[in-house]
């Protein structure tokens, strides 16, 4: 039974051309927790610590985190401003269509949709696969010679994926609670780790080391440039906040609550990251020992060395693994909703299957299964090349950043007129904040395609550019082969406020909402 608040939100959704199919049972705090879970600052910073150990050490770790946090707040604010006007599960690709001119709307929304979809899938993949690696790294706390083989790693990854999939399917009614618990688990974990490390450490680094030590000698890059390459650690961690826009149709008052959650989650993650990083740097053991750890994940060894026991190290690592599980559940939730929304507009092959909502479970069941299947299959790349798989960290960051940047760029080019009445207006600072966002996105795409260290070998090469271009080619090819004639894109408004579609598509035979049917036909005639 939908209450009056739900009905109001559903009517607003219908005015944007969609029928409400998902229950609105998530609060602002829950969406904040979901975004906070996807970024998972302690976990993301732990699994990518190997990057900054080589590319700048303390300066890159601390000040790189502060820099990327500030830039991410600018991006989040830009997205929140748009989200307050168009709160739909389509997120960035829907915004690209609504903000672009009628001529450019189809291809802009299609490209942005595929960028966002690939970004959602690969960031979920990297979270869960990294989780599998960290789980296996716990064995080395007792057996230092243990190094997991490819099969052990992939099977552990699949186990994490299976748990997250089952929770998303059968425990959807508890997602609100799960997301809220994530906030307290993460905050509590950071406090416990902070106190434990500082109390148990035999030796402590100086403040000069923590805030001013810069060592890029192991990177192979020029000293100054290594800092920018090392920003991948912070950028990868602070990249999932825009994914929660896909949850707009499951929130009451989404035009108000989701924009706030997007921005506040970045602020919260930035503060949490600092409270996590500073004590780790104060107690950091020998750098070379951490750089040379056999399993590539130094955080467990760091915990063990500081606490003086394998049990103590595992206790702290267990807290990080808990954060990872929340991140895996949340990222799959957002990825499945992104898949559902994109399929709803006919952009994915066999879209009629993936857009169905299971009325018993109240979830887009087939979109969850499709997302999990794609993510699971992508994990098989690890058998062919560990270097190619590691590049998915960069691909996730690049794709999500590019998907965020495109609607913001379109908004700027068209004079920001569409957000004049936004409930989250940036006012006179809008152009400046949007400009910072676009410049950073372009710059980050370039630097995150570079290898972490030089000289480059087949194993250390960063294949992110190849994977990024590969997905881009596939999406463009699919557009010109099929979608150019069949992809409708999201319903749009003409200047008189009438709903229409971008172009003819299979969706013309199945209306996307029950009301406004006559207006839609009027809009279609106007567009044709």
C-alpha cells in the first residue's frame, strides 16, 4: 500500500515518463549508507595501498586523498544539482538525454549509459575480487609462504559474489537496515583500528614522515608526476557516489533526499579516510617489507606487524572484510538498478527480460542475475592475465568519472538553463564548480591509463586504456548496428512540456507508464 508521499513521488516519476514499479522503502540515511558503503574508504584505501607505497608515499596518501576529496565534492555537488531536477533510476544517462539538444540526445544518452553500466559492473567486480584477495591474504598471516593460485582466487571471488547476489535477491526488504548498519560498522571499525594501532605499536613515525614524506624513487616516474599517478588510490575509492542515483525510484522525496546523500556521503568518506590513513602512517613498518609482500595486499602484514600477532592482525583485517561485504552488497544493488533502468529504455539486448520486476521479491531479479553473471565472467580474465584484470580498477574509475562528466559538460555547454529551479542549486558558483569537474575528469582519464610503476613489463602494464576503448568501441558499434534505429532513450519533454520519445523503438508498442498516454503520442508526432 503506497502512502501519499509515495504517490506524490510516483506522480513526479510519471511526468518524466515512467511507471513506478519498485517499492519506496529506502530513507535518506539508507541512501547515504549505500553510497558510503560503495566507496568503503577503509577497504578501498587498504586494497590500493600498493599504489601509493610506490608513487609518493605519505604525501600522495594524505594530501592526494584531501585533494581528490575536494574535487569529488565538486563533482558530487554538480550531480546532485541535476539529480534534484531529474530523480530517476536512469541517473547520468537519463540526465544526458534531458540536458542535450534533441539532435544529440540519443547518442549522448546511449554512450553515457554504457559508460555508466560498464563502470557499475567493473567497480563491483573490483570490490568483490579485491575482497577475495584480501580473504586469501589472511592465510599468509599464519603461513608467510602462502600465495593463492588463480583458481583459489577466482573461486573465493565467486563465493563473495554469490553471497552478495543472494542478499540482494532474498533480503531486499532489509537493504534499508543493511545500509544503515554499514555506517556504524565502518565508523566503529575505523575507531577500533585507530586505537588498537596507536596503543599497540612499539615504534611510531614522526609527524614529518606522516605529513611530509615524499618518496617516488621506486615508481620510475619523474618525482612530481608520480604524485598524480598515485591519485588512483584516492580516485578509485571516491568514485561510487554517483551510482546511488540509480536508487531514486526506491526513495521517498528523491528530488530532495538523494542529492543530499550524494554530497554528504563524499564528505563522510573523506573524513573517514583521514581518520583511517593517519594512524596507519604513524605506525607504518618498513616500507620495503610492505612493497615486497608476495600476495600484493600489504594491509594484513601491516596489521600483524603492529599488533605483534597473527590473531591480532586478523582481528583488524576482519573489520575491513566486513566493510568489503557492505561494499559488495551495495555496489551490486546499484549496478542492478542501473542495468534495470537502461534495459527499461531498450538499450540492452533482450531488454524485455532485464527490465522485469519480480513482484514477489520486489526487485529487478533478472537485472541482478545479469549483473552478477557479467561480473562473474569478467573475473575469468584473471586466468589469462593478472595485469589485465588489475586494470579494471582503472577502468571502473575512468568509466564512472566519464559518465559523471558528460551530463555536466552538456549542462555547461547549454548554459545551465535546465537547473535554474533545482532544489540543490549551486547558484553563482555553478559554472566554476562544473568547470572544475570537467577539467578533472579529462585529466583523470589520461593519468589513470598510466602504469603504476616504470619500466613497463607485460605484467605491470596498465591495460585500462585498451579495456576502456574496447568497451567504447562495442557500445558505438551496437549503437550504429541496432540502437540507432531502435533505441528510444528516456522519455523527454519538448518546449511546451509535452512528453515524447527521442526516436522510434520497440518501446512504442509497450507504454512505459499508464497515464499521459495521449500526451506521449502528441510528443511522438512532434518529434517525428
